[in-house]
């Protein structure tokens, strides 16, 4: 995706241009009703920039420069003397707030990380609080990636700041034409993506398009074609979309639901998830965003958002004990592998809903609800491999069983990857794939992680670690260690300090652990104290409930499907390495008990698979030392894990 800006001219042309003509261009590109305050702010910015650049004829200036990952625009971007200045104006402001500094630094980091032409280019984030006091900088601090710490100035001193930086710092020649021709490859967090998608109904500006990545639009297009065929032919279809951890399955699902809702309102497409924390976080993010943008009460924003993103269990409960036909013609089930088995669903419905005669698996019941439509419908299942983390989660097998035995007329579309071992029994699935009504489509698989934009091999590394393959893990780590830092430490304070030192702007960091990590409590890690997901993932660094405070620790149940920039993984004895193999344990009462049941062992392995794949930019693994006097925390539980992870190539940090 090429760079975008409302106004884009050489500095020499900008200085000759008429302010009112520039204002006209900005207004024409705005495509929204222009408030008088915005018009005044633009005129102020144009005037300030003209004064600041009078003696700076070479270079280029962009006004209202689009930041795709964030769905926002930087006020100005200036290229002068081989340096990129990202400039944010706060008209009338008399002080530089930390929030404003974070904003302009976020813009600079977005440019650095996601614009190909900016990877090796110096970037200086500049905050212009027009009426603030002058604060001359003594020295500009550039990080290793050449993004400087944000600097603040006012309208009078912007000129001297730019001249000082251009004079004192010499960098290699930057070909501006080449820089502009380079593409943007944004990889937003799922929260950022959901906000942009809900606002614009398009993934065009937020999805990657490089040849090495599966394009979300290809997957969405394939699914939309399946839905269109079902609609035209009056048939019922189900399709299974697979993907590696962090590949954008949820984003693809949100895109499909959004586009169908926008283009075919009579379908009443809905996005359903059994992941309660994910639903809570996405809903709250969209509610806050819409309320802020449209200046409406949160309650008003909440009504529409709740109908678009629903908890799958609430959807299910609406149709138990009746024969009602759902209004929804298209449903997208996120994390379909976590749907319940017949035993788990029946037990829950009897205990919690008083439905003693409920005798169906969740996949069976959900398909049967959609099967009530007399004409057509479409079901889209988003499936993660190796993601089952709780008792009673069925994986893909229950869906296949239900389709084969109870719904013989449904058309089935699948990704070829569901035959891989992590999706279920290969023999059972291979037999299913041989059925004449099953159509295989390669576009229904998302192959490349978007979460770890710096390390597409992360999921391979974590898989090798969990599968006890140290040599393969070492090879995978060598491929990513220069772009995706991972460290080991025996000191929790060291881990916390490292996390705080890595994050810039509003990059989010936090601590995660397995839900079975009950003997980390002496270290101050209380895994049994549940986080409030919306507050933990969305609130700012001054809120004690947020992840930034590094007090509340999130389990695999709270973080599955979500992500942070930097993660501290806290490792306990529930999954520890001993005698060249993994030992699985469950802490009950006052002691550890061996986990011998194969499905429970799988859940525990997957819990660690989840917490180890939450970080977009890097992570640190905290392995306690244990306590020789505490039989629940013997050093042997932790030393073996620490030594094994070092054998995987991961370096220590003291």
C-alpha cells in the first residue's frame, strides 16, 4: 500500500503556495463535514510551517499523513536533510502532555515498523504545543532503530529546532522519490484492526499485501464467494478457515461479518465467539471509539456494537427449548475449535440452565439452529490448531462428526490444513476430506503470523519448544533473534524492568502465566486473581488495573486471541522440563499431582503455547529459582526448565 497524505509537495512548492489554496486541498480530501475548529487549526499549522521552513528549500512536506495501523493522520510529515520529522500540532496548548508525546511517538514507531522505506531512516517525532514555553534540547537521543525520543517545542521555536537537528546530525542520503514509492505493510493489533474495520468497513488499509503473506482479502473473498453461492443456489454451506497463531483469523472473521452486514443487510451477519475476554475487550474498544468519535453516550454506542459482536453461548441459549428460526443468515464462529463436546455441553446445560434433556455437542446444536432456515444460510468456522485449552473443548472433530451424521445436505468448504495433527485426528479428517461434498480451498488458510510482525517464525519456535525439539528450536531462534528479542531471567524485577525499558509510546506490555501456575504466588504472582480484560487490555499506563502496572497477571483464558507488544511469561512447575522430557502437573490442595490423561496434558501444553505467542515485538521468560525448603517449589522444577530453554538458544538476562 503506497503512502497517503492530503497534501504532498516539495518544500519549495509549499513555500510558494497560497495558504487558502492549501486549505482548499485539505478540505476537499477530508470527505467529512469540516468544523470551524479544524479549519482554524489547519491555517495555524500552515502559517507555522511556512515560517519554520523559510530557509529550508530542499525536502518534501506532507500534510495529514495517513497512519494505517492506527487509522489516524499525523498533522505533518517533513523530510529534510535525510531526516524524517513527524510533527503533531496542539493548537493553543500551553504545555506538552505525556498523552501528546505518546501520540506523536506512536506515529513515528508506526512509520518505522510498517513503512518499508523507513526501516533504516532516522525519524524524529516532534510535538508542537503552540503556546508552550520554550525548552531547548541539549542532545537528541536516537534508539537503535533510529527513532529519536520525542521532542517538544512551540510555534516560535519550531524553525530553530529543525535547523539545529539538521545541522548537528548527519545521515546517509535519503532518496525521497524511492522513499515515497515504498509500500506500507501495517499489522495492527486485533483491537486496532477491529476499530478501523468497524469504522471504515474495509481491511484494505490495515492488511499486509506482500508476496510472502497470505492476504486477508483473498481469504475474505473466498468466504464471500461461498456465501454468495449459498444465497444464489438456496443451499446451506459451512466453511472452515484455518491459520497459524496470530495470522489474523479473528480479523478475517470480523471483516467477513462487517462486509456482509454492510453490503447485504438482510443477511444480519453476526460475529460470534466463545472467548469471553475477547468479546469483552473488542466490544468495549468499539464502544469507546464510537462514543468518542461521534460524541454520543456510551450506552447509545453499546446497543449497535453488542448486536454485531456476540458471545456464542448467549446466541446458543436463545435457541434452546424452542424452534425459533434465527434472524441471522450468516454467522461467523471464532475459535470454533473451542466449542464444547456433547458431555461438556450437556453437563453445563443441566447445571446452569436446567435443561436436563439437552444431549447435543455445541457444534451439533449450533448447526441445527442454522439448519432451521427453510432456504439458505452460511456458517463460517475460524479454527486454530493446537488452541484447545480447557476441558470439554472439542476441536474440529465434533464439527466433522455433526456434519457427517446429521447434516448430509450441507455443502462443506475446508482449508487443506485441517488434516494436520494439531487440528485433530488425521485419519478421521482425511476420511472426511475424501467425501464428494467437501471442497478444499487453499485460500481458506492463513499461513503467516501477523501478530509478531518482526518474527514470522515465532510460532515455529514455540512449537519446537513445546514439542521438546531443542535442536529445531535453536535453529528457529537463530532466524529471529536479531529482530525479535527473547530473554530468560530468574529475577522477576529484572523481567519487569526489561519490559518497561522496551516499550515506547503507548506500546503495551504485561505479565502472563498458565492458569495452573499456582505456586508462583510466593513470587507475588497471583494467577487465581482474575483480571478485568477490558481494563487490562485497554486502559492507560496510569490505571492500576491495566497491564502496564505489572501487578495483575493474565492467564491463557484471558489472553487467547489478543496480544501485547511486549510480554513477560511467568513459568511454573505445572509444565516443567525433567530428564529430557516435559512433566505435566496440576496443583491441588497442598501438593502437585501428575497429569496422566492425554487430553489434559494437551490442554496444559496448549496453555503454554498460547502464553508464548502473545507478544508482537519480544518477550522475557521468568523462571523462578524455587525454594529448597518448600516442597511445592523445589529448585529441580525450575532449573530443568531454565536449562532446557537455554539449550534452545535463548540467552539469559541478569
